[in-house]
C-alpha cells in the first residue's frame, strides 16, 4: 500500500491502494487520477457520476436499434445540437466513425443522384434540351438508364470520397492539436472528423444552386465558407472536450483546418492571377 495512504492520508473510494487527489464534484467521494477523465465533458466527476450524468456513446455506436435508425439519430444530433452532443458524448471507436462517414457518403450519393436525375427528367420533359418536348418511349428509356446509372455509381463514389475527406480533415486538425499542445491520440481527431461529415447532407441541395447563372458561383463560395465555419466551431469544442485544450489554444486547433484551406485557396488564386497576367 502507498506510504502516504498508510500515514493517514485519505485513500481513493474506488482504488483503495491509491492516495486521493481530491473529491468528486458531484458525490463528494475521494478520487484519484485514475478515477478522472481530463478529456471528458465532466473532468471533475468520478466514473460512476459521469455515467449517471448522462455521458454516453453517440446513437450510431450503440446497439439498441437498426443501423439506419442509429445513423439517422446521429445525423439529427450532430446537425441539430452539435455542441450539446459533443459535450455529453464520450469518444468511441475509429472504426465506428469510419462506418458512419461511409454510410453518410452513400446517403449523399443517393441524394445527389436523385436530384440530378429529377433535374434531367424535368429538363427533357419541358423541352429545354435539344429534341422533342414530350418524352417518347426512346427518350424515357434513356432517362431511366441515366437514373439507374447515377443511383448505382454515385453512392459508391461518395462512400469512398467522404471517408477520404474525413481522413484529410483529421490529419490537418490533429496537426493543429499537436501544435497547440493538446493531449489524446490521433484516434480522437479521426473520430470527431467522421461525425462532422454529416454536414455533407446539408450541402447537397445547396450545391445544385451553384448552377444558377450569375449568382451560382457566389452561392457556391458562401456555401463552402459557411460549411468551413460550422466545422471550425465544432472542432473548437472537440479540442476542449477531447484534447484538453482551452481558450486560445482550443480555437487555434479548431480553426487550423480552415486557415490551412484558406491559405491553399489564396495561394492557388494568386498563382492563377500571375499566370493570367503573364499570358496577357
């Protein structure tokens, strides 16, 4: 037994051979560092009180409903109340996060395929494209083939593309975490990056607005910037919740991917301008 404990110092209520370092903020029991989780949203609670207070896995990582129900519940939680969801949920496995982002990619691909297919059908039916204004059997067959092709290909493409975006976001974000002096491994950064891919589902209908003449590019820029801002705020919360950062260091880590992306875009734009001026 620890010498300090034998000399009369209070011992931990759970780990009897460990000297207490304080008391649980909720129940008042003596706790040692083993009882506390500095990455938790309740860092001064013992393990039992964290569980009672509602710190739990995200719906996707539970086993209490079919996968599509758990996925929908998680999307609703992440998009509807992201800060509260992050603060009360404990990080789960990287594999579960990867599965969520892949399924989100499938949903995004299906949504985009349906929207594009409906747009093609409407354009052909209204006679806005070359050919007859009213679909005959041949035209209908072509449109149907296009729809089937889109529904088959888009989900597969996005099921790979979205997890790749998850990996890229996690790598850049975790670099910011390391530079800011954060704790916790890359798995935590990868975990949160996967669930933030739910934002793709909001961007699908907004992305189609980019085809509108004149204002379309402006909508595209506003959509991209808005998504980047939303992700940055969420990553700032994650930097506090998952990596033990506070104040300016948490904001630096959370906004680091946005700053890197802005720097890359600015550099590419300047390069294009230089090339254009040189050609002129």
